[in-house]
C-alpha cells in the first residue's frame, strides 16, 4: 500500500463520503457504511493527521507510521479543504507525486527489516 492509493473524501463533519478500495481494505472499512475519519484515525493512532483535519485547511506532507496486517508502513497524506458559501464543506485527498511514492516504497522496505 502507498498513501497515493488511499483516496478519500469527507463531508463537513469529517464523515467519509468516498474511500478507495486499497484504503478500505487496509483499514477494514465497510463499503456500505462509511465511518467518521476521525474515529478511524484515532483507532490507528494518526495524531498528526487528526490535527490537520481539525484545522480545516489544505495540508501536505502529513507523515504517519501505520501498522497494517502486522506490517509497519510509512505514509504521507495530503488533502484539499473545500469551502462553499456556507463555510467548510469537507476534504478531498490528493495523490502523492510519483517521485515521493518511490521514496515511500523504499522507506517501507527498510522499515520491514528494522522491525
């Protein structure tokens, strides 16, 4: 898994409205019942990610280490905050650039040998 495969969107209350299959499968998210992103992130300990969501602003280079199927993985997340006339409307994840994806794969490979 790489974070650029983890595409997601939320509403203004930070409830997932879309979640890509790689992200859904890795985190055990039901395709028919999307949870609040905050709840998912709290469960896996993504504190920096949660802080970025609470600020309701665009963010990038949000680094998290996540345990998936007994494997420790390094992720970098970024998202755009969407606003309308009535204020904050939610987030949409952006893909991580290809050069960064290669770097993350290398870091993930090295993490496997360290753990």
